[in-house]
C-alpha cells in the first residue's frame, strides 16, 4: 500500500492509478488566462483553477485517493488528520462520499469559512493552538481516541500521488509549458507536481512560491536540509506548515528555485486576480503570482502554468479590509 512505501518509490504509474481512482469524486478544473496579467508580467500565464473543486481546493485530490484506496476493514473506523483548513475540509468531503467518519484537528485561528466547510461535509473538529507542536500533540490524542486511519496533509505518498494528478491535467490542457509554479507550505502539491512534470515534461522548470513570513521551505532549499518553524504568521494561512521527509525528497531533487513574497505583495496579487482573472482565490493561492511579479526576469517571455490551489475565503475578513 502507498502509505507504507517511501516517497522515493512513487512512480508515474501511481499518479495514473490515483487519477482513475478519484475521477468520480473530483472535477477536471479549467485553465484560465488573462491578457492583462500576461501584459503585466511579460509572460503567458495559464492558471489551473483548483478553487473550482467542489471542496474548493486541490487537496480533495490527495484526500480522495487516500480515502477511496482504503480497504473496507481499514475504513470502518474512519480517517483523521490535522490541518489548517483545506486538507481538513477535503478529507471530510471524501470521507462523507464514502460514508465513513472523519476527525480533524484544526488551529483555533483557522478561517471560519474552512471550519464551516468541515462541518458541512460531516467532519468533527477538535481545536488546537496555532503551532506545529500543539497541532501534533492534540492530534495524537484524537487518533488514540478514535482509531481512525491517519491521512497526513502532505507527508503521505497516497496524498502526493493524488496531488500529482493536477499537473497531469495542466500539461494535457496546455500546449507545452516552460515552467510551472505552485505555492509551497508542507510541499504536497509541489511534490506531486515534481512527480508528474519530471516524468512527463522534464524540460519544464518547477518553481515554488512561499510567504516571506513563513519561509522555512525557502531557507531549507538554500541550506540543503529541512528547517522547520513552529508557529509562523502570515496572511497565507494555508502555507504555515513545514516540509517533511517525503516532500523534501521531491523539493530537494526537482525544484528549480523557491521565491518569496511579502504579505503586502500577496494581498496585491490577490486583488489583481480577483479583478482581472475574475476568480475568487485565497491568499495562499496568490503567492505564485506575487513572486512572478517580483521576479519578472525569470518568467518574462515564457509559458508558465500557475496552480491556484484554493478558494475557501472568509468573505467577512478579506485581507485588504484589515491590513
């Protein structure tokens, strides 16, 4: 089973198997473009809109692959996880479709929109303090109590194989890309992108984008080993977690570079995409565009796939209304 193999042993066939498994439970999301944003950046941008998933985020791919890959015996006690939001609601969505319980640990500071979605899909929330140490300690108690199958938000080969299906679709929907860029927190989406793109389009450069105020992946990449922050603070709430060994395997081997952007730059990019791409995305999803705008020489004249990872926004707390 994929949860018992190291990420290094994942193959492109694991991605293909995941895609077949999850097709009934996900949407093949569209790829959109904007002449204004192309002119502004000097690049031709192809936005893969995972915010259009039913659960509002790409994480439904990995969650569905894990949930629907469980044997009937394993599924009887349900699944459990810890997450700042999108994995929690995506796992709740997938578990609900299979009719099994889902218990999630979420920071008390997680956006209300994401907590509401977890409950709407049938998940049960236990809150923790907004730090990695509190999250993991609280989760250990929940898992011991429920006995559910742990589906890690990103450090799980089943999840990585599921996330890899997003870039497979992106490559099919575009006529060749010079680069792909995605947000990075724990690295699940970036790892899946590495698995797919390095196999199917090895000449395509893979970049990751991270908030300056939660830049542990950037610092890890430059140092050559994992550096973990316990409780970073940034408007991009979906990117607060550190890399782990499975995601570091892909990031350290396949990523060309990691760029960072300030919270103010992220908010400005979020405004631009709302206004000119005309889609709702959360701050974490705006980090790639913010870094493209900040590093124009890297992307100018190139065809760039930009993965919009999610659109679960608390409309009562838009960042430009409070920053």
